[in-house]
C-alpha cells in the first residue's frame, strides 16, 4: 500500500522520535545505544530532513549538571566497512604499507586532557566537538592516570568499558555492558565509576610529534605511561586483515569486554587526518550483523520528494536488543532481484546495528510458511500529481518535473542548505500554496511588500526575510548541487566528486555516468542520479545563478598552488612560527603535509639536521632532502626554488638556507633574525 502522508514522512517521524529519546537517555545517564548507532540515526535524518528541529538540539546543554568542554581534536565518526568488499575498496584507496588492527571496543568514548603531565579534564564525546566534562567521575575509573611521568600536554583517547564479569555480578538489570557503562559514567554522584575501566587507543600533542612517530610507537608510549591499551595486531596484506576479522568474530563471545568490530589504521600517524571530522586513514571494519527471520506481511511506500521507497512490514522480531516490525527494502530492483513476495520468509538485519533492513530471503527451512505468497503491489501513479511513476529499477519516482510534492521538497531543501532560518517551513508552504514561489529562482523575485500579507508577517519581519534571502552567498559546488535535492545526494557525496576532479559545474555536467561511477564512494546508482538530476535542473540552476545573489565558489587555481605536488614533514622546534602555522602555509600553496618521513617525501624541515632523531635517520636512508626553517620560508616566498632544492637534496647536495626578502618579512609574525 502507499503511504499518502507527504507532510510527515513516517521514517522521519521515527528518526526524530528515536533521536529525541536516545538524546534524553544519553544525558540522563542511561544511554540506550552506542555512539556509533546514534551517529547513523543522526546522519540519516540529516539526509532526509536537514532542517529538522531535532537536529538543532544535538549537543545542547541539557546535561543537568556537567559543564561543557571542547575536545583537543574532533571526535568525529570514522568510515565504516560492513563486509570484506567494502574493506578491500578502502584498502585499495589508502594503500597502507602496514595495517594496524585494533579491537573496536563497544563502550563510551572519552578524551583525557593533560597539562604538563597532570590530568586537567576528562570529556565525553558529546556532539563530536564539545562534550561533558566528567573529570571527577573519570578519576575513579581504573586505567585513568591522574599524573604522568613526563610533562605531556595533549590528549589521550580511549573507551570507557565495563567487563562482562562485573556486569553479570552487579548490573544484570542493564541491557548490556555498554548501556551500563554509559549510564554510570554520567552519574552526578559518580557512584559505580570504580566498576568502569578506561582502555586507551590514541594520543596527540598539538604541534609536537616528539613523543611518537607512528601508531605502534604511540601504543608503546601509552603503555609506558601506565595506560591499558586495546589489543593490537599488524598485518601487511588486506586479506590477512579479513581473515583476522573472521577469527575474532568467532572468539569475541569469550572476550572479557564487548567489541563490535575492528578498527583498521595506516601505521603512519597523520595529525592532519586526526583533525578531520571523518579521518580517511582509518576505518571501522564491523562484524557481520545480527540476523533474525520473519514473515513479510505488507509493503508500504514512503514518499520523499519525487521518490517512493518500499518499507517492509514484518512480524515482530528481536534484533540487537530491540523489537523490529518495519525494515527498509531499498528499491524496486531489490524486491525483484530477491524474488520477495507478501508472505515470504525473510532475513532481517540492522545496518550499524540500529537501522532495520531486509537483506533477502530466509535460508530454506529457517522459517515455516504460514500462508500463500502473493505479489508485492507497486504504486503506479503519483499521489500528488497523478503522473505515471517511472520504475528505474534502483528508483521508483515521479518523472513530472512540475509535480507539486517534488517542487516543495526542493524549496525546503534549498532553504535548509542556505540556512535561511527566517524563511520557516510554514511561510514556504504559504508561498508555495499561493503559487507565488514554485521554483528556486522565484525566491529571488520576492519583495517585502507582498510578504506583509502573509500570516504573522509585519513590515519588519517581511523586510528581515527578504534581506536574508537576498544576502549574497558564495556556495561550494557541493553545497550548491546538494541544494537542488537529488535523491540521496548530499554535500558529502558531492565533495567526493569535486575532490576527484569534477570541481566545477561545467565539468559535472559534462561527466558521464561511467565517469562519476569511477569516483570512490559513489557507484553507478548515485552517479546516474547525479547526471539525471543535473540535466533536469540545468535551466533552474542557471536562473538561480543569473539572479546574481548566489555564486558557486571557483576551485583553487593552479597558479595559486605553486607547491602542489610537493610534500613537507616538520620535526623539532621551529623558531619563527608555530608548527601548525608552517603546515597551514604549506597547504595554502598546494603542498601536502606529512606527520612522518615516508618514501617520496619532498622535504624534511628541521633546524637540527645533525640530530640522530628517527626522522633525520629515515630521511637520510630514503634520500629525502633536509632543509632548515629559513630555507622553508624562502620557498614560501619563491616556490619556484622547490624543484632546485629537491634535486639538490636527492643528489647529495645541500639545499641553501636562503634569507627572507626584506620586503616580505611582514608576512610572518616574527620575521627571521640575522
């Protein structure tokens, strides 16, 4: 049957309800799901309804007592692989020389911040940037060092866990170890925190790499400081990692703590990567999902914009601690490929252990037949405009470009991407229903006089709305395209396309499905949606740009990136600028920055080239040119010297330590003394 409710998509309602409930339980000390599971819900709602008021509450100060504090490095979500194929794709893209593989602990993330070796703060994950400061509680946990043996200033990351033994003995009323740990660590009185353990897996000192050179050295450093560290192995081949995952998946029920997969990293520590909200050089390699078997009783078709998405209604089953009765079916092509029918016995899993999905037919004999099977009925016409729906296999949609439902959804998406908060959903619907604004270019023809005739819209309010609509904005290409509401295509996907070289609107329009399908992380289905969407909205995009209010930011020009293709690594103390400042200056000219010396590195920058540090030794072994800070600054002023320096260093010559031109000294905060 068709779900006729357009104004409130049932999936959106479910997501908003779950997020609100989980957010409340998280801050009230009784977290019901893991951080990763919560992230998946949040990401899905953001894609379906980016302007949802529920999303605006994420990270709000509703802890009822704990002060807020900022992380030293963002605690973003990491890329995930649910099966060997996805992991192989990541491994091929990153191509690590050595895979560092760690248990993915199923607990609560915590960052310990140290100042000169003394614990200053302990901060929960929160919204990924700001969390709750629970320092007093953390001091009672095992594995949390109040004072280190060295004057370290930086962060130590880890997971707060409860062992299965403690859970069974003291907290059997909690659903599992993770829930118990999440709740106890946020108790205002700290009661029970002595039953928790902190297991570390990461550390970082801002602007200082003298403590460890790679992931293995980092773990050894943590052990030397007295921290417990997560189980870690090294492998040289992706297939070895896949085999190890299978082995641990079979053994995990006997482990003392819960784990829900493996974390795989490049051995090289990339500080720049750690600072990204979604690090590229590590991935969560999840275990196979828990599966349950049920009977498909019905199929509802959820409408979102122009697309009709099938939702399977099954007999209630328990998966990963919750009862499931509704599960995604993806698209018509999947229904046909699996041979699904009403009455079929199906296997149901949870993606990320939270989003239910029908994976396929249950294995023979796994579930008895209870009734005669019948074909699944597909909707044939759009509920809004009556147009015959098009079945593209991967997508059932209304092809009518003037369909009211489709046009309204695009307006809402555009306003959300531009974050025009003054133009609320109620006003958008009024403008749409009165047929004043049906297409995006028409937004830019509005004036304040006509708005005063709308509900609760006085002259001042109307003028404010118009002022914000007409505020000139330069959007990234990714944001601009995402605002035109292609099904399932958000800014993240378009950023991948831009990074792959499709970085202008002209290049995107000229790209074929095959071109875009070759971009890592897209695939043929997404590529087809993008190419078709660009054709459908070409005229509308051009008219929006012609209004002169919205512009698409140009990609960096080659002549503004004269150091593109060169790479720098910094070690030791810099005299004339902070290391972070030096790294940013190199990046601004197109260079890449490495945290360690690797084969192919263009320059190692150090003021102590005679040192026998590990980086200097490795640079000599790999014949990497070594320059001092003055030479580096001279390269910033005259990037054309980079090739000469690199050639001199690789042939055994010594790059010169050039002085900064006198008239350029003002570019640097301290200048270079003689």
